[in-house]
C-alpha cells in the first residue's frame, strides 16, 4: 500500500477514536485530572466545560485515576480487575499518541525529501511495527543540461510552405519587358528543365530503417523525425507542383517554382544531415552522462587537494599537468581507442588559457572557490564538446554508415533527375544574376534587398532564382568529374605550429558561386555556410520563423 493510503487509514482511525472519546467526555468523573503541558485541568471544577475545537487527544499528556482499583506494576491498568471507562480511554490515548507520531512522520516524508530516510515505527501495546524504514532511492549523479547542450535548436521537421498573395507588379515592372527586352529574352531562354512529374527522390526515406542494429530511444528518435521530415517534404513538393500546373506554361512563373522545388531538395538533404548530427549528439550525450557524470566532482577534488587560495597556482603548468593526467586516466578507463592527446589538448588549452583565467577572475572577483567550481564544469563541458566529435567515442558506426548511405542515395537521385550542369547552363545562370543587378550593387545590403520579402523588383527576383539554381546544381553535382581548378593555401609552417599547405579543388560552379557570394558580402572561406545563409534568407519568404 502507498504511504498516502497508510496515512489516510491512520487519519480515519484517529478521527473515529476522537469522536468516541468526545461523545463520552461527560463521563469523566473517574478522572482526577488530565495533565497538559501548559496547565492542569481539574474536572471537579470543569465537568460542564465545553469541548475544545482541537481533538481531545491533543491535550492529553497523562491521566491520573481516582479509582481504588490497584494498578498492576508496569501497567497503566489491569484489564482483569477493571472495566471502567478509564481502561478504554487509557488504551485509546496510548494508541493515539503512537498513531499521531506515525502520521507526523509520514506527513514529513511528503513535506521534505530530506526526511525520506527517517525511521517510522509504531511501538504500542496493540499494534507494533518494528523499525520499518522508508528509504528514498539514491539518485545518480546527473550533469547539468548546459554541459551537454550543443547550443543548436532541434530541427523543425514540420515546416509547411505558405504562399503569400502575389503582389501586383508596378507599372514600371510591367513595361520592363518592353524597355529591357534582352533581359526578358535571356530569362526565357534559360536552359532549365521544367519538371511536371511528381518527384521520386525521397523514395528511399519511405522504407529507411536501422534493421537489427539497435532499438534504443536515440535510434527511434531519429527514425520518427525522418518520417515527419519525409511527409513534410512530400506535402510541400505537392504544393509547388500545383503552382506550376496553374502557371499556364508562363516561363517566368515556371522558373520561379522550379527554383523553389530545387531549393526544397537542397533543404531535404541539409535537414537529413542535421538529423544525423542530432543523432550522433544524442548518442554522445547518453554515453557521456553514463561514463563522466562524476567528472566535475573529481576535478574539483583534484583542485581542492592541490591548491587552496592562489589563483596563479590554479592555472600553473603544474596544475595543467595534474588535470591532463586526470582526464587521460578517466578517458582511458572508458575507451582507449579515443585520440586522447588531441581531445585533452583542445580541452585544456581552451579552458586553462590566460584569457579565460582573466575573465573568470573578473567575473568571480578573485573568489578562488567559485573559480574552482567554474573550472570543473567548464572542463567537463569542453571535454564533451571534443569527445562528441570523436567517431570512436560515438561508436554506432553501422548506424551512422546507414544514414550517410541514405544521404548519398537521395543526392544521387536528385542529380539524375536534374542532369549534369553543362557549361552552357552555368554561364547562362551566371549571366542572369549579373544582368539583373546594377553594377554598383554589392555587399550585405544587396543580399538583404535581393531576398527581401516585400521586394517588388522583378529583376531581383530573376537574379535570386539564378543564385538558387546554381546552389542546387553545386549541391548535387558529381564533384569528382567536375574539378576545374586547384589552389594551395599556406596555413603556416608545420614545425612552427601551423597546419601546412592545404590543397583546395573547386568545380566551375563553386568558382562561379564564390564570385557571386563576394558581391553578396558572404564568406568565401566557407562555401557551405554561405549557401546555407542564402537558403535561410530565401526560405524566410515561405516558412514562418525560418
């Protein structure tokens, strides 16, 4: 029976007993007195007094009998020699005091978790429960969520397209066809294949499963998200196909929705990659929690046992060596396949840097104890950050290989559908972009204007479509067959701490996009990040809160 049930039954017994005693309270002539902690109530003077609002048992500490009956030694009453009300009352009072104590202890368990280990017992002449202990199961160490938090929000797998009502083009835009016929002709002659058949590039998603690899919650979570993503993709593509069907074969409108369809395919691949990243992070979280939940305490113990009050010593090379040895021992004990040297160096160098030391001294006003605690959590956080990227720590190589195979299959299916990007297609899209912006348009301001929701500039819309189609071709092209240039970037001499020369191979589309991204004020060092930024700006027109 639950504790709530026990307490309820005990309360019922007390209530019934109090009622019976109060009903016979008038027969108290056999009492000489009832002793309370605050006063002695003499019943010769108080026989007709009304009952207190509180139950009788709350006032009774001891009863003194005026009967001539002899009391047996060691007992308050002799049931063989007397049958007076006193006998029953003494029994009830004795039981009530024990029951009141039990209820108090039981209620305490609900009021305060700290009392969960208190001993609850009934030591009475009628009922007896010897040393029954209600124990709260000791909870395991749990790391704060921020330590294993990647800082990235979970992917919304149910982003449905919505189309705003088309704005009426201004008179200026209407006459563009006549005032700038060359631009309109070039737009109409773009060598873009317009698809009217329903896409099948997501067929592999319909039957994806991990098979017999595993059935834990992280695997199920990925599968459920993938199913939702697939359904959303199908719904959104259907909406785009309907828009194309209603375009009445107007090339201007068909190219607009063809660019949207291609962009949705790019988004599908990117979203599966995000789900894959979330999957690996979830596995890493579970393993880290299981194996390293005690790490902050161990680090803090090491700091406390080595240094007490000197902050400089806390960040000294000796302390760094102590912490490095501690982390090495901890990692080795869990997985000796991990690249310990790389993981520990990144962790220590990030947290124990002079800059971090100065920041912590300022934040905690040289409070050594607070700095120690902060160090222990920051080192744990940084260790998770580095371990969660280590394939040997993550494990589950078969499952991850299945996901990577899925991404490759989807990309290959889209590529077959689109066809290879010929030089003619690339040059046409490149020209379409530059012809529809002004010669002095550049920088982040152009990026904002080009993708502004409320923009009614028809040429910006055409330039926008050109960028999106180039991104789509670049995403799904076979790079091994399209390498057009090789550059070498010197990242410093290796023996002086540099990474050495790096060979960068670019396809013709990548080279073209680099020039366009430069005009848009986007990074040339990270092409993928620039592509993501363009798609984010673009989809802001179609997805709420994108």
